[in-house]
C-alpha cells in the first residue's frame, strides 16, 4: 500500500497495546494514528491481522550474519550485522565491541562514525575492557585494563560526532568521579562484568550510571547479607538488561526480577547475539573456535560466549515461558531500550518507514508489514 489506512487487530504504540486504531501510510511512511471510526469513509483501507508494532530495539548485538564486530570493525560489517537482525524484526541495534585491543576499538568507533555520515545508525556499545577479571566471562583477560586516555579519546571522538554510546564497566574498577565524568560527556554508563558490592554499585548509580548489562550473568550474585550487583540492580531505578534465551538465565529468575523492580518499565530485553544469528554455527573469538551446541555458544573453557538468540525469540519466551503479558514483553523489547537511549520515536508507530513496522500473529510469528497486508475492506 503506497497510500491509505492499515487496520490491524491491535497496535503497540508508545508503550501501550490498543485496539480499534488505524495507521495512515503515505509514500511508505506512517503519518497518522487514529480511531478506526475517524478514518474518512472513502479512504483506501487494508486489514492487517495481529498486532502492529515498531521493530525491536537491541542494546547488545555482538554480531550476526556470520560477522563479529570485533573481527570486522567496518561499515560493511556493521551493515551485515544490522541486516541479519532486521530479518528477525530488530530495526535498531547497538553494535557491541567487547574487550579487545585498543586499536580494534578505535577502528570500530571510526566505522560507526563513517556509517552515521552515510545516513546509518550512529550507536556503539563498548562492553569492557574496564571490567573485573574475576567476572570476565569469555572476555580476554590480557586486554582488561583501567579506564585510560585511549578510551577517553575514543569516547570524545564518538560523542563529538553525535554517536550514541553505552559503555559497560565494573564500578569497582572505575572511580565514581570518572563515572560522573562519563555521564557528563553524554555516555550511557552500564554496570556489568563486575564483582562489585551493592555499596559500590549504588555509588555508581548515584554518580549517574543508568543501566545494568545482562542481569545475573558475569556479576556478583545476591545473597542474604551481601546483595551484590544482582541485588543492587534489582533494587535500583536503573534500566536492567536481561538475556531471555533459556540458557543464560532461568525463566523463573527473569520473572522474579520483572516482579521485584521498584519502578515499572525498567527491564530491558537484550539478545547478546553472536555471528551465528543468520550465519554459520561457529565463529572465532580471540583465536578460539566458538561452537553452537544444543542452543549454547561455548568456548574451549566451556564458558558461554554470547548468545544464539534474537529479540523475537526472547519476546516469544517472555510471553510463552516467563509468563509476561504481551504489552509488558513488547515494552521490554522496544519502549524501555528506546527510553534508555533517549530516542522515544523508536517506540512509536507514526513518523516511521512502514518497513520498520511488523505484525505479530497469535503465535507471535513475525513478518514485515509489506508482506502482512491483508484483503481490502470496502
């Protein structure tokens, strides 16, 4: 439909699932959202069965389509990763560069800046290297280092170019005054890969850290007299990311965190996806072969090495196994990450290319909107 009104069963817009709404499309873009009864009677209409929703927003994407950002920090690599995830309904990604040599991070930053200049998405998640060795997971120990001038110069360059930047760090490794300085620069500080006490985590939140990276994984756990980063995160007002693939976190623990948060709407679904999404069943990381076995990506040490997952699969699991309502699950996959990025338009139906919208059927299967437009309505 080049121009007219789409009538879905329901619409997810701005955090809310609603019925009885119609979406206007003009030249491939959505321009209006109104009650079906308010649509001009002579306007072209088409029915779309299911839930019409903006595409997903993923804050943690290491790779896709056979490409790992650390190995291919180029514009072509970034575009291939984004294309692989768009096939599963994700239209906005934060390509994620994990702990590695400084020159690799510099190349990734330059590629993001160059892609933004070409009209692409300007975003980068720097996960490490300023993390705790004890909680490094699959991150290379020999590249872990304090927050140094090299990273600062890369961050200054990214922010000067207007790139949205998130950095995952361990609060016990970075002084609170430096965390506050990162926040003043406009960097989203996320706590993760950390053995911090709850007190250290809370000090980082007070300094402006707004996020937590993959809750439960690679962080100090919650105990009765030592809440750790897990307990501090759940009790905080921060946005808290979680991988919902049935491998990284048990479904009942995801449900527990969702119920326990003091501020609604601050849980964020992430994929932590690796090159196997839309690619082969293996890849190399730090010179080691990472293999997909029974849904798990593991390195030679047996450690999890990212996830073979997508936002769509995570959404389906949030509803089908965790037991969340569809509205809450969609909020975790779209509205919450958009809010953390200060890009609320990513959670709205209007002002978008129609290609950035998708329809979910009763089984939460997804297709591009252009392939889901149904029969004409007289």
